[in-house]
């Protein structure tokens, strides 16, 4: 299992309109004393202006009246709420890539005019005062916070999509400082996770994604998104774990395994469920928890009907890699009874039977494989391996000679194939549309073009859809990739023929 990107690009959030006055149950006085009334007037004039210099001038006038001798203003909640309104407007007036730092004089502060103004700290301090003085106004301050949060986070997203990871992290953190209660707080943590991962900071990515998931809530409608995030977190935690030693390694791998298990439980029919179930056991195995692994596979062996064919196949891979060939064979047999047309399972099961020295069980699987994947030297070599094992077990000299000749024939035939079709991915969407991704390798000495007709099959083996891949001008001893999408009714596998 390798590290994965959580996303290749991120989204933009809509801006929240800023209120001039407090909303709902918030009984915040924003027009008394007279300084506040003057500030409201300046903000209204700002909003009515189109000219940028005039808009900036009105904001400075509002700041001046709110901050010159503030001790005379006996309404700290109202004064700070209006200052928040100034900050929102100043920030939104800057355009697509707004700055969060300026001199205090740029906003109209007369005291320490050359000092730094830092927006996240300023808006958080102002809104915190309002929230402390007037708890019922928390929803109104949240609107101000979120108006800035959205634009700051969009800036972080733009930096991330431009592969500028340090400023992406910086602005995502600014967003969290501005509005830690935003409904979109999970998105900010996901930017942190993505950018940290891109920089190779797995620990930072894990920590950020954990916070992102915590911010997603627990409602049923959000379960698919939480499951996807948990899957990414499980992979990142596993990738971090294998870089550690001793108890820390074991703890991280166990945590990863529990996350994989959680994905399968949260979204049992989701796109990552089958992979997560297999990864759960595999990661426990890496953590050294042999008892837990044995329990997982014991249930699959005893109750295969509880699992899908793909789950059984993936478990078979793990068991085969762990040299538990008899158990792997049991799972492959159960899975192939459900889906006898899955190419990779047929290939892997044939190799398991070869390891168990059972050529007569191997042979029918290889026959099916050759009908599915005929232009693959590895498949043709498996036919030779059947005869190789028959020859090992033969006691009659004539039978040994026949087996030896057949082995050589298939090995030579594999070496003479002009090309190799390699299918790397087969997925079926909820709409029944299958995606086949692979490559065509030219094994010959001259450039060549190829036409491959793929047919989708259902669990009975009947064709349910077809599509053609045309791969042109493949150089000798080189490969070209192809991707094909085919609509079909409940496809479970594929086969192809060369045209």
C-alpha cells in the first residue's frame, strides 16, 4: 500500500454576505453613543461607493471615529462589532488574492500608525470581545468571521492548487484563527493535510486530517464524505507508521487498521469498503497482531457467504503472500464460485495451486484465463507451468516426455507473442459503466498499431457490453496506455479479442 493524494485539486467556497447590524436575538446597540452612529454612516457610505479610493477613505474614517480616545465610548461590544465590519470590508475590497497584513495606518489607526495590522488576530480579538460581552450575538459575529474565513480559505486553496504549499498552509491556519467555529472548518484542515502530505510531512497531514474529520459532524448524510476522509487518514497513518520503529510503529499501524475497519462499517457499500476490509487485516499483520489477523481470516474461511467475491480475493492475496496457501485456496474457491470471471483472481488462484502442486485444479483456471486474457505471455507461461507440475508428478517415462514437450511448447509460444495486453484497473460505477485502464506493450521489432475488442461479462459469463480500444503506432519494445469506458448491465469481469 502506498501513500495517496487526498485530492489533486480543491474547491472554492462562496463568500458570506456581511451584516451591517446584529441579527436575530442579538440586542447589540450599534448607534449609541454618537461615535458608533458616525461609524455606521461611514460604513453605509463605503457600501454605496464604487471608487476604490473613496471606499478606502470611508473605512479609515470609521476606524478613526471608533479608535480615537476609545475610553469615551462606553459600548465595547458595539464598538468592536463595527470594527469587525470595517475589517470584513477592507479584506473583501482587495480582490482575489487579499493580504492579511498591513500597517495600522493603512486602515486608519492613528495610534502606532507604522505598526503591523494582522487581520486574523484583529478580527478574532474584536469578535471575541463581542461574544464575551453579548453571548447572544455569537451568530452575528460568526457571520463576520465566516465572511473573512471563506476568502482566506479560498486563498489557501488557490495556493494549494498552484502547488505553493507553504502559503497554502499559512492561509489555512489564518482561516482557522479567524473562525474556528465555521461549518467549513473541516475544509481548512483538509487543505493543511493535503499541503502537508505534498511536502512530505506525514505527521502534519495525519494531525490535520484527524481534525478535519472531527469537524465533519455525525449526520447520516455526511457519512460518505467522512468514510472517504477516514480512508485517506488510514492510508496516511499507515504510511507514517511504517517509517517508525518499535512501539510507535505498532501503535500507528493498529490505529490505521481501526480506521480501515471504521471505513467499512461507516460505508459498507462505499467505493473503499472492500479495499478497507482487506487493508484492515493486512495492516494488523504489519503491526504484528497475529491473533487479530487469524480471527479476521478464520471468519472469512468459515463464513465466506458473509463477504463479497472481491473481499475474498483480496484476503486470498494477503494469505498467499503470507505463505498460507491452503487458506488462500479456500478463499479463492469461495470467491470464484461467486464470480468465476475475475481475471486477477483466476491468475492468483492458479499460482496458489501451482504452489500447492495441484495441477489438475490449476488447469481449468488457466483455460479460463486464456479465454479472457489471450495476449499475455504470463498467462501462456501458466499453461506451461501446469505441464511442468504434471511432469514432476508423472511416474511413466512417456507421460514425463509429453509433459516436458508441452512445457517447452508453451514457454516458446509465450516468447513469440507479438504484444502484451496489460489491464491495470477494472472498476464499475454505480451506473453500471465500467472503466478499463491498461497498456499495450509492443514485443516486436517494429512499430505497430493494435485494435482490441473488450467485452464485459456478467456473473453467468454472458456478454453485456463491448467497446474497442485502438492503440496506434506503439514503438518496438515500448508501451502505450489506454482507457476505455463501456456501459453494461451488472458486469463482473471482462475478456478481449484482438482485431
